[in-house]
C-alpha cells in the first residue's frame, strides 16, 4: 500500500539565514500582503521561489518561474541550502493553541518521500475537487525548478498510535522556529536504518488521505506522467514503476530504492488522523453583492428546508460559537447573521431529492452541503458555478470577522458553521467522494521550506 522512503533533504543553513525569516506558509495561503512581508523579511525568503512576484515585462523567457529556477540554483551554489549527508525521515512536531482557545496541543508528523499513486490504485484518496488553473501554475514551477519545496499534508489511520510512539522526540531538535501564528515547529532528523525500516514497514498497510495539497499532489502526478512518457518508447512498461513495485514486495532491508526515478516520489508529511492533536476548523461563508436581499424573505425561504429560530441579534462571536456547538450535537446546525437579525437553522426537513442529485447520503449529512444546496443555491439563487468561482461568496475562517462584514454593511449575510468531523472526511474520501470546496481547514498548516526535495 503506502510506500515511503527516506531522503537527503535540502535545508536552509541556519548559519547563513535566520530560519523564521525565510520559511513561509503554504503558497495558497499567502495573501498579497503576506507576500510583500516575506519579500521584505529576507533576500533568501522562499516566497521568491514558490510564489514570486510578476513583472509587467514578463515573457516566455523571463518570468516568475524562470526567476524561481535562478534563485534555486543560485542559493544551492552559494550554500544557502545544504543537503543532509544521510537518507533520513524527519520527525515534525507542532505545538499550538487553536484560535480562540487556551489549551496547548501537539501534532506529530513524519516527513518522507511517498510514492505517487493514481487514485484508482486505492492507496491515496482525495477529499476535494481541484481546479485547472492552480495545477497549471504549480506544474510550470515544478518544470522550472525540478524540486518540491512544501510537504503534502497526508493522513493515515493508526488509532493505537504505534507509528508515533516509535518517533518520540528526544534531545535538541535539528531545526526549531515559531511562525506568525505563534505555532512552534520543530524537526528531528532520523537516520538510523533500523528505525527507518521499522517505520516504513508499519506504513505499508496504510491508506493515505490528502488533507492539504490536492493541487500539488495532482501536479506531481501529471509531472510524473510527463517524465514517464519522455523516458520510454511508446508502449513499453516503465522501468521505474516496475522497480518500485519490486521494492515494495521485498523485505525492507534497505532504507531506499536507488533504482526509483526521483519523479516517482513526492515529499509528504504523514500525520495520524486519530491523534488528539488533529484539528479541523470551520470555514464560514459570507455572501455579498445581492441587490435584493431581505432578512424576512430569507427566513421564509429557509423555513422550507430547516427549522428556523431567531436568536438575539446582538450575539457576539463567542456566544455564536457556543450556540452552534450545542445545536450541532444533534446534527446539522447553521447560524445565519444578517445586518439586523440572527437565525439558527437546524433539524433539516425532508426535501425533494433532486436538490441533492449526485450527492450521496454521506455527503448530504454534511452541514456544508446542506448550506450550499439548500441555502446558497435554493434560497439565494447563487449558482454552483458562481459559488465555485467565488463571485458572491467569500470564505472566512474567523467567526468574528465574518459577522463584522455583515454588520458593517459590506455583505448581505454570513453563514456560520461547525467544523467537519475527521470521521466524515475519512469516510467520504475512502468512498471515492468529495466535499465542497473550502470544507476543511486543517490547523495549523505545515510550513514551507523546512525541508526541500530536489529531483536532481
């Protein structure tokens, strides 16, 4: 099943740069303001490679992808990046406080190379759809740099925590930094062949669910297919695929398979989905730009789909969170916040089946599906395409910010939700189904630039 390997990671030399000034959040979480901040933080900040600025004079021979490749080559040549001497796995420990909370949590992961698998192989499972534009962007960057700079966030199930227990942190970490959200990130290098082999063996029966990184995973898959096609005559069996299969069928006496082509593997952080440190935050929806929105008309329309109860219009973010959590114990619960009223929507009513056409019962049980199909499409008349392209919908993590946008008059209505449960993500992914976009917000994110996998 899951085939992982140790690797000789490229890492920033801490004697040449300040680690907090050069690593970044994942590329798709970087706002223009964050991009400017990263540029200002250090001339060697990784943003210049993973999300470089565009120039008005850019053309096919000079653009942000060619500049990324130049930076990467130059920094390697200058010794900004150093390659570890031994193939290793990397224990990645994050300590954090959930936004709005006080208790400190810990989440452990293993950074490794994972074999790229077609979804049809039943090893790697997605839980959301991807879009063509982001994949085209990431593919251009991968072609130019031939390296992976951020880890894919992958989940496996291990209720007993056997794999995590093998990799208890000890001694001083090889790398330690604090990010802009006060999350602690620590890395320990694990090079002992016996321990590496033991972890690889424990992972062999695991299925993997992509938590974050769907676009980058499918980009790596597309790039693998490109390189396979270029490496062999038409109709022949790719040697690297055969050698990888042979390696997975043999006793794991060697920590890696030297015959495997580098593009057959991608850098991953593997995290136990059953760990108490696994946190999914909700992503709230804020609807704007509707010219004829009415609180009264909305309540009437919503009553066809839910039991609707009006609550205190002055409710704050903390109280709204409590109301949602309590109401959500019995099933779907949503809060709709308008400029002057707040409604609790729960206990979904039986509705015509066509509104959920194409959605399984597992998917229909999700609050976010109820919201999208019944309220955004059914009541407000926002098309599925408009939702996908974010024409009238903003996605906001912070519940207070979502409420403030409505109360300030810059939006029509905010829909507040409880988070999707890990069991729901798991069951939907393993069933070969997907959630609507922006359904899961795994927290915290994995920093980009802690380890780098160069294909050549």
